[in-house]
């Protein structure tokens, strides 16, 4: 099992560009999450999904969109990147327990 | 509101015991989780307390007291590799698909 994987690992964007981050899990988990982590800070929830075809807003959803067309994939989109979106993005999944399994992260820099 | 508070930094000596506290303000939750994150890495699950009391997993133990709105992570026989950030987290039982993370405690283990 690969667990949770994220693509890409690193990305540099210019202000106004768009991109999509892909998260994939092979554990058949229902719940998936996108977080951002800024230096020296904790994890802030962007969006989450409680099952295929569902999405919901988290704590900091502005400027991001998500889709969960397949159970194993959760996509995070930035339509018009801003420097404030420079961060490390983590995807996580879980099943019925509270334990979340995290991907390795995507380090995004917006110039 | 719902929040978790942890000390920002703790320093301890190799071989010693260290306790990382987590106090919370949330009306109700399913359990208290602890995650470890090394620099440049992803958070990984360490321990979970669904009920009050002590849970032991090798050198790590975690404690929860709902009546005191308090929990802690205890690390024994500290090793240099334990230098990392440690996050406590709860999943509120209202709107209960989301998890709230503390800002994290940076542990420095000295030789």
C-alpha cells in the first residue's frame, strides 16, 4: 500500500496562475482533508470530503476549490494564485476512527 | 470557540522524560489525538485517548482528563530522533467530521 500520495511535491507559481494539487489514497477511506501549514504553525483545514461526490468548506476555504469525483482522489485547485497562498499543503484521509493518515506534502511558492 | 493550547517549545536532555501539555476549550469531542512531525516531513499519528486515563505505546504515553479539559503526551527515555514538533488534536462531536489541531510544540532534545 502506498498510503496517501500527493502530486506534485514542489511547485513555483507566478501570481495569477492556476494549478491543481492531486491527492490519492489506496486505503478505501471515506474522509479526505486538505490542510495548509505555514512556518511554525499548526494545520489549518481548507476543505474536506465525507465521501465520493461530496465536499465541504473548512476553516480557510477562500481562494481554493476542491473536487472528489472518485473515492480515492481529492483534488485541490487554486484558480488565481496569490503570494498569501505560499505554504505547505497536506492531504489526509481517515476511515471511521479519528486517526488521520497524511501525505508527504506539496511545497508551493507563489511569486 | 474551539481551541487547543500547547507550549510553543520544550527542551530536554537525551535520556530524560518530557511532558507536553495540551489544554482545550471545546464543548464535546470524540477523543484527543497526538501527532509527530519532523522537519520537512508529514504529521504521523502517535496516540489517541477516547476515554480519560493513560494510554501507553512503547516510550510514548498519552493522558486525558475531560473534567480538567487537559491532556498530555509523555515521552520517556528521550532520544535525539524525538526532536520534532508534536500536535494535539480533537474532533468535535458537533459537525464532527473536522479535526482541530493545536499550533504544535517544538521539542528540542540535547545530548
